[in-house]
């Protein structure tokens, strides 16, 4: 986009934002101006908003917001990494909530130029990330007391599950390879991923911890990993047309996990969403991996 068109685009965005502010300032819309209008980007953030009882102020969510079921029926602004400034502005949000993973950056700049309040939490795959989501959502929805109560509840749940995991002997921690196959080539997770964090929380070892991010699954990678267990998502099984076909991904059938058919399958949003179900997801994963008593 050339400089002239970019300037015209930014001028339009400012005009749209200014029109919204003028409309909100009219006497007839005073109540509307004091009512939160939230756009949630990311399934975990959306779950937090529902747990706070603030869903009545959701004007839209992104396509990763699939839980609870009611979130499926909210207006959608597309995928959180492929936003449209015009689509967001048309909904007149008082706040857009998500993590630093949302984008693209150019659209975020346009939203800031238009005066939209962006509340983006650092996605570092930690328990603190979840607490930051709660605090951001509680502030944006004006439900601070509910936010404090939810933080206290989550901290209690987190302490309980971590105490259970920490009692397990580290020498017996299974080697668990996370495989994601939602379409196209299957990928495996190294460090700096939500899957790596979840394995650590559950007392398991990621055999690809020396690599970073997601890599394509190859027979060599599977052979090097030597996993005791394969962890995947329900969506990966569905995309692979069933469990039997899933084992046909490169090299998996020849690993210790593949020969013994040791496979753990979990819903993707539950496993990787880092929403308020995080303590329950860790507990479920640990039980299925055998790192804590059932």
C-alpha cells in the first residue's frame, strides 16, 4: 500500500472512531457509553469472560472461541491472527482483549490510531498468563470483585494440582511427544509452546525440548524422540480420519509409543487454551499420563 492510500486509510479509521465517540456522547446514548462492549480474541480469554459472568457485554469473539458452547453463537471477527480493522471498528468496542499473539501488527496499529483500547496479555504459557487474562477481563468488564474471587479460586486449584504432580518421582517421568495434525503435514512441539508447558506442568518430559516452536514431523524426528506416549488433540484425530490413520503419520508407528499404541487424546481448547480450565486440564493430563494417581 503506497503512502497516500495509507494516509487515507488512517484518516478513515480516525473518522470512524470519532463518529463512534460523538454518537456515544449524545444524551440518548449515555447508558450505552457506560456499558462495556468487549471483543475477545482467543479461546482462553473468552472462557474467562464467561466465568466472570460478563458474556452479556461480548459483541464479538474470534474463531478460536469455541467454549462454552454459547461462544460458538457470538458474532465472529475471524481468526485472531488475521483481523480486519474495519470489522473490529464497526462493532464499536470499548476494549479488545487477547494476547500478544493477535494481529497482524499493521491492523493493531490502525486500531490504536483509531483510539481503540487494546488489552493484550503476554502469552508466555504460564499460570501467570491466566491470572493476567482474568485481571484484564475483570477490568474491561467492570467486574473487579468477580475477578478477585476467580483469581483466588484458580490459585487454590493450581496449588492443589501442582502438589500432586510434585509428589511423583521425576525418574519415572514419561517421554511424551505432542503431535498436532489439524491439516496438512503433522507438526511436533518443542519448547516455547503451550504443549511443552503443559507437559512440564503434568510432570512429563518433552523429548524435543532442545528445539523451539513447532516443527514438521519426520521419521527422523520421531525416531530421535523415542516417546513413551504420544499426546494429540481430538481435532487431530478427526482430521486424520481416525486413530488408525493417525498412526500412519511419519515415523509414529515405529516409536515405543506407536508399538504399544500409547496415545492420549484431549480437546485442543481444553489442553492448550490457557483459560480458567487450566488446573483441570493439567490434572486430567497428568492422570492420563500416569504421573499422578488416578
